[in-house]
C-alpha cells in the first residue's frame, strides 16, 4: 500500500477543530502524530532597551532641570 504525508502548521485557535476533523477518518487509513511548538518572539521585541535607545537624543533633556521640575510638581500636590 502506498502512503503519502501531509504536514500542517496549524494556528492554536483552530488546532482542536482540525484535529477533530482528522480523527473522523478510519484509524486504519490515517496515522496522526501531533507536535506542539512555541514560536518565540523576535529578539528585537524582547529587548525594550535596544528599541528605546536614543529616543530622547534630539530633545536635549537637562536631567537636573527635569528633576527640579518634578520635585516642584510634587511639592504642589
């Protein structure tokens, strides 16, 4: 008997539906193996520091003046 393979990458929101459809076939006609994998986020999404570095570069923020301003606002509250 000749067999053929089908590989499916299925999104987690339809995984159970696809699995239940495949299970309806006769057991002697289909052999299923399931494997769940976790897709990692790209590294750039995980590193918030590299994404935000240089964000205020063009604003020329004076940290001492900013700190005084913040303290003055706290004193008013």
